[in-house]
């Protein structure tokens, strides 16, 4: 019965775009940016051939992967040999 319920929930879920690249659905948000910041984001998006949202996603994930970030995922290698990072 759980399987039937899961299938119904998946079928009733509104499709809002392509399958998530990062294993989770994206949420709609808005930001206020300076004209210069927006210019940079648009330029990078055009150069990489991706959306402006994807540029921000990649930057956030890059910042989050920094060893000093509270969002960094600690791996066994990082814990054993932090000087290699």
C-alpha cells in the first residue's frame, strides 16, 4: 500500500522543469543585486552556456565546498589529512 501511495504522490507532483542535477528540486527565490553583480552573472552564464540560476548554484556550491565553510562535507580524507586540502 505504501508503494501505491508513493506512486500517487509522485504522479500528482507538479513538474516544474528538468530533472534536478543535484538530487533535489530547486525552489523559486528572488534576490536584489547591484547592476554590476547582475552584469557579471549574465556574462558568466552566457560564456558557459547555462542559466543565471545555474551560475549562482555553482558559485554557492563552490563556496560551500571550501574547507572553512560550515556547509563543507567532511570526508574521511579531509579528517585524516587536512593539510592536503
